[in-house]
C-alpha cells in the first residue's frame, strides 16, 4: 500500500486522494465521543468503494446465530453494534453536476485529523467535466462537551466560474450493516417531522427495540456572513432533508453549517425522545459553531492534560502513541458503566462493537493510571452482568460464573465453539482486573462490595471446571483454547491453569482480608453465597495440586500438553510470502503448526512478574518470541513490556513500534476493517510499564526507567492515590514532579525518593 501519512506531532495527514486506500483512511479518520462515532466517510456521498459506518454506543442487534445451532449451549445470537442513521449527509450539486470524488478530477487533496482538538478537515479542488473548478473545505467534530451534538461545515468556492450551488442536507435512516447475513435492515422508521426550523427522524431497532432520534438544522453562510435562505423540504421513508440553492460568485465562499443531535432510548424516555433531540439541537444552534467547537476543544485539552505521552526525538513514535491515546479517549471515557470498549471502537463492524477480555487485560490499566473513575466503571460493568455470567455457566452445565468471551449485555454472543466454550481464560482476566484496581489504588471498597462476589463465583467456576486426574494425582484443565487462538481444544494451557490457580489464591486472600477488616461483611458473604469451609478447602487443594506443563530439558513452561510434540520451526524459517499466516494458510495447517498468534505463556509472565526471576523470564521469552507471529494486535505490546523487563531494549523498541503504529502502517493488513482500539492501550503500557518500568508493589510506586536509543526522552502523567504526578525520563536521569496531592515516597531502581509539590525529585538512571 502507498504510504501517505505525513509524520507530525499532533496531526494525521493524508496528502492526495486514491480510491484504493479509501477504506483504510476511512478507518484511520474515525471520530467518536464515547456516545457515538463514525468512520471517516464523506459527507457528500461516494460512489466508489466505501464502508459508511455511523455507530451509537450500546445500540446493537442480535443477529441470529448461523453456525452450530445443533449443539446445546450455543448462544442464540451474535450481537453487533449496528450502522445507524447517517447524520453527516450533505450532497453537493455544482451547476447540476453532483460532487463525487470517484468521478471528475481531484487536485490538492488533503485530509487532516487534528488530534489535539479532535476535529477532522478535508480540503481539495474538484474539477468537473467542463473544467469548472471548485475549492472545498469540509470540517467535522463530535462534541466532547455535549456528546449528543455534532457539527459539520462545508465551504465551497468556485474558482473559475460563477454559478448555482445546491446542497442536500439530510438524515438517512436507510442504512445497513455490510456484514448482515441476508441483506436485511435492522431498523424501522417510527416517525419523522420537518419544518423550517428542524428536521427530525426517529428509528427503532428490530428485536432489541432501541429508539434513536436524530435532529438536524443548518445555517447558510455567504462570504463569512449568516444568510437567510429559503429551502425546499424533502422526505421519503426513513429519510428527511432540505434542498437549498445559492448563486455563488467566482472567488466567493458559500458555506453550510450543519448542527446535529443524536439521542437514544438508552438515556431518555421513548415518549420524550424526539423532543429531547429537538431541544438539544435548538440549544446547540443558538450557541453556534464556534462556541460549540471551543467548548469541545476545552474538554479535549483536559483529556490530553491527563493522558498524553510526549516523546522527544522521534516524531513517528510520537505520532503513533498520540494516535493511540486519541482513539482510546474517543471510544471510552468511563461516564457510563453500561458501556465498554469494542476492539474496533467506532471505526468498523468487525468484532461487532462487543466487549472482549481485551478490556480487562489491556485497557483497564490505561484508564486506571489516567482516570480512576473510568476504570471503576469498567469493573462495575462486569458486576452489572454477574447474573448473566451465572446463567452462562449454568447453561454449560457448570457452577459459579463464566463471563462471556464476547458480549453486549452480559450474555455470550459469539458463535465459534473454540472461543465461546473454550477460551475460558477470560474469566481469569476479569478477576485479575479486580486485583489490578485494588493493588494500584489501594482502595478496597470495590473488592469488599461487588468484587468479592465476582471472585467467589469465578473461583467456583474454576473449581468445577478442573478435572482431577486419578492417575497423576493432580488437577488439570482440559479442552481449552488459551490466548493463542492458533491452537484449539488443548489440555492444560499453562496460562489458563496459572490464572485459574491464581484466582483461587487471590479469592482466599481477599476473604481473609475482609474477615480481618469487616467481619460483618464476611459473615454476610458466607450466608448470601452459601460459602462453606469444604468449598474453600477444595480451592486450597486445587492450588496445591494444579498441574503446570513444563519442558524439563529447556527449563521453560510448556504452552500446553503436546506443544513440544509439534514440529518446531521458527518464524524466521517461514517464507515471508506466507505471512500473515491467517491470510495464506488453511486453518487446519495453522492449528497443527507451532506458531503462536499472540502472547500466551508470556501473557502469564507479564501478569505476574514478581513470581519469575530474570533467568526464567528470559528463557521463556527466548523460546516463545521466535515462534510468535503477532497476528493478534494484542501481542506485540505484551512482548515489548517483557522485553523491557529482561533488558532486551532493541527488541522492546521494535515491538513497541509495531504496536504503536500498527494501524498507521497497516502492519496486519486489516486496518480497512477498522482500527485496533484495545491494542492501543497496550501501546501506552509498553511505554509506561515497559520503558518506564512502572509498577505498584506493597502499596509503593516503583519505577526503573530507560530511554529507547532513538529517543531523547519522554514524559507522561499518572494519577496515583489522590495525587497527580508528572514523570519525565531523560537519558541520564528521571524527574518526578508532583502536580497535586500529598508528598509521596517512590522507589526508583529500588531506592526511595520523596516527591513534593513545587519540587521535582530527581534520580539518576543507571545503565
Ligand atoms: C484475539 C483475541 C481478542 C480479539 C479481539 C483476536 O484476534 O486473538 O485475544 O480478544 O481478537 O481483539
């Protein structure tokens, strides 16, 4: 693919338009504000190849499950966040010729995503058949200040002629998903209404009965002055719009400003929904474009203030990490515990906008270190779904709770047996997130409230799911898929056995802690959850006698039983033409090979660094990394962090670049489906936990930072136990500046330093 993204600190810039890369750039230029989002498709429409996606968080459709209906326990449906009302539509006719970048000629095309301000602009000159040239500037933003509001502006200047320009400003509910099975529509129209002041349309989803109202109003601005205009009102099923024409003089600008509000029955009463949309629109219209934009930019600034990482001396790395932070903040900010983070956010249909283990294993720490409230809401999201997780375990004939691998509302909604039934390791990541939150914040209130219930139910699940081998006198977990999805139905996946035994340990420790601090709560739990001594004794026995596969001659953990019986080859032995394997090899061939899709044993080592010494980590890394193809976007960041821990700095940096610029470089050749939001959190961690070596042990913040060779330095901010700290890493020293909160003792390379407001603590960096 042609590489056309210009390196820049704060911007993603595309120069020149090419239809072949249109879908790729539509993904890259996605915008969102947690409530809603859309791909970077064009306002005026486009007759070439495009995936026109506009999504609203939490609005999904249960598509019937097509595979496996004959097997008991299969989910009833595959849930997907669906394409919803296209509210950006502004068709443009120039003297009767329809603007369409797939037709005519395009000159000086430039698209720019300003990540600091959170807005997208597009400028170009379009040359029609008879040589008429018109210069265009499109701008859009989705307000972060009022997330139901979005604004678009289109400015046209006829360069070598004067003539009529006609705009069609519309809301279109006749949209479909590209991945729909039978080309069906997921929406029905409920109502529409339009007059001189506003147009509004309400659609409802089939089956799930979500209502969505979008309202819009426009303003004509001629030569930068508001202009009263008459417009024609148009409507058809699922569609409302205005048509307005204006005579444009050569060299003079004519602009349409479109204001939109989008609200749903998730947040408002159905009966009132239309009125809410109209009222919000009216308030936005009164404020006007500039004021709305300024309000939005102020919220963006706050977000950057808390979560930016600044890198000196490497503009590509800087652009890469800012792109990741930008997209994470666009997708989720933790205001609503009913929402979560889809692997593609608002940037495409793949993964259906559903929640995966990615949230707990990858995204949670990003929010934990930058905005604790958001992390807490992510935990709460699972608590709200505990009932369904219990039902889910029951459906499979098991006890306790099994959280789904893929979900919209707490029910499992994925339909591949090796994922739905076998990737049970996700239950462990949910338990680990509770530990992660409690360990980092020192705040035990979540653990003592909902957290412990989740831990008990997950422990029950593990205790029921293990098999006791009479022959070997130990506990095993049979028939699973580990994080490495390139092996299915394996026995004793080392990672799964590790996280299962660890959950049992952590649950028992937490119960002891609750007993010490709040005996009443402990008694309450015993009663409510029927927790008995025999059950805890069984958990202890499982911890003691869990089986962990091991390769004695190499002194490493074996990924699962029989892994070492596979033919052992390395990624470097492969013909590069075969990569990525998932695009060139049959599934059967992949499953039989030793190639690892993503961190598996290394994921376990990453989670529990205090358990393994440097030599153990290094031996396992040396063995598994050369066999890993990193064909999950989630892989490189974890390997990068472990590489930093064992002093493999070059490798850590190489893997960091792979994760931070994964989409900008299209490394996995799939960015056109959408960008990899959840793996972006891993990129952030590769700097903070990897290069800066940050961790919290026994309540103390620890750092062991270094600067990658190519960089001059980097800095980031974290929130930690009521404080805000700026950590500035230079080649020879690190400085900790206390921005808010009480003085803090920090351990840097295992020596204690005190940070206090107004005075940066400085520690030398040892080589
Ligand atoms: C990975 C999973 C991940 C999913 C969604 C898959 O390719 O193997 O671990 O949960 O993508 O990101």
